[in-house]
C-alpha cells in the first residue's frame, strides 16, 4: 500500500521498524536511516523481511532531501532527536511528503520545549497540501487521543485532566534513563508548568507530588508533577479544560542521583572549557550513562500510563480513567526493546498507518487530539497497546 522512511535508529526507531514490518499490507517498503549505519543494519538484521538501510545526517537538510527523493516515501516517521524536527519538516516540505514525529521541537541551547516553532509551519504545510502529525508517541500521542476519545464518547465537557505516567520497571543499574538521557534530564529538571484558571502556572521542577495506585496490581507509586508538551496542545484544542496536569513516577534512587548530578553541574547545558575544548556537561554525562536501547534485556516490571478525566455528561459530574499497562519483558520478547521505547514506537507506527490508509487526512500541522480518535484507538488494541477504561 505504501512506503515509509523512518529516521532514527535508537530504541524507538527499533520498535517502529519492527512494528511497520509486522504490517506488510500497509508498509510495503520500509527504509530506516540514521547517522550511524551500524545501528541501522543491526535493527534490520532482527527482522525477517527486507529493510533498506541508509545513512543520513538529520541536521543536514540537503542530505535529507536527497534521501527522501531517492526513497520516495508516502510518509516520513521522525524518531530522531527533537532538535532535528524542523530540519526534517523542511525536507518534507521540499520533497512533498507527509510527516510524523513523537516529540516537539526544542533548541539545543535552551531547555525549552513548546509547539510554537512547529505550529508556525501551519501555512507552509497547508499550501503544500501536506499533513504534518505532531507528537504521535504515547505521551504526547496516545494521551491526546485518550482525551479526544473521552470527549467524543463520554463527556459533554472536560474540566480536569491528569495525565499519569508510571514506569514500574527495574533495569538494575544504579542510574540510567529509559530514553535519551539528554532529553530525559532536560525534561525533568525544567520548571514545571500546569494549566489552571486559563493560564499556565509555573512551579519548581517536581515540587508537587502525590501517591497513585495503579490498577491490576501494578503497584502504588509516588508521582511528581512536571511539564509535558501535550498539555499545551490539549488545552488549546479542548478549551473547556480548567486544570490540566502531568505526573510521572520516579524512584527515590533516581531522584537521589539526579540531585547529586545537578549539584555538581553535570546536568548543565552551558558549555564548560576543559583541556582546551568546550564541552556540554549534560552531553558528557549522556556518553557515560547506559544506552537506553541496551536496557531491554535487563528491565523487568510494567508501565501504566493513562488519563484521569473529570467533567460533565448530561448535566451530571463524571470521572473517567483510561489507561494501558505494558510489560517490559513481553516487549523485549517481541521487538528486543523495553516498554518505554515500545509505548512510543507503536503509536508512531500507527500514526504513519493512519496517513497511508487515508484514515487521517489534512492539510497543515495537526496535533493528535484534532483527529478522529476511533480508528487510532482500534489500532492500539490490534498492535500491542490494548487499553481499558474505568468509570469512577
């Protein structure tokens, strides 16, 4: 039915490639590209169907354009670094190809992530007749679709949204991150912003916490409030929301190590002159930490990610919880990756599928909650991320 070009060969790129390969009736031809060709070839060697392997620098727009023109994909799935989103969007515009990513753009030199830069591409994609789908991971991504699905089927108005992300996995390392260490640490150390009373209110990073009991015996976890990009788009497109917050679980061990690293300056993104060269402490720390793609065979436990939603239906208050539970070991058996990569990679594949099959259409730049949630929710059940709902 179509061709896909996947850019990025980390843990998420591995999952996307595996999952695309499982749907040959949709993804007839698959190309995987990254700066590091050995990573691409390693992923391709895991899959029992042809995967075209290419090397590309995602910071180099002419190089991207040349590759896209050669592959002629129907859609580009960007699972490279968020710093590279705009370069890949530029290349898609120049070559006339639809675009999907999993995380919004952020500049390298500032820990600031928001949709402004990508939303500014709206007119260019609309004029080109192209569809850019932003944030087709889990959070952002599935959480946006969960919210849209709740509004379509269970609420007349949504008033409160709590996105709750629990990772109950244990990889056995003293300190490691489940996705790109540089992005992860920038995210959790940035000031928190949550939506309340018609504006975003800022508080210190992870200064608010709560206890959350997961269903199905996953356990009870300490959750910390932090800012996450889907809040920005969801409150824009669902304006009845009065309060929206994002919560993530962290172990005491993780927080202890992170505090020490912050105190000694290792999480800084400001250059430090050392032995005659400028280095970024956080990038140096990334080089020391385990590669998230290596955590798969070590990680045990489950994730539990969902949305707790409050609002009105037929004039009466309603509370609703929709969630997915994902097992790290089952993910590794299927695609050689842990559940954090799996829960991001599966929705990225589904986003590409929605476009190739013509189930989601548009001209311009779109966030997930703007699309019809039903076919995406159906696909989650079919392709490895089944969801459940509870009316509280």
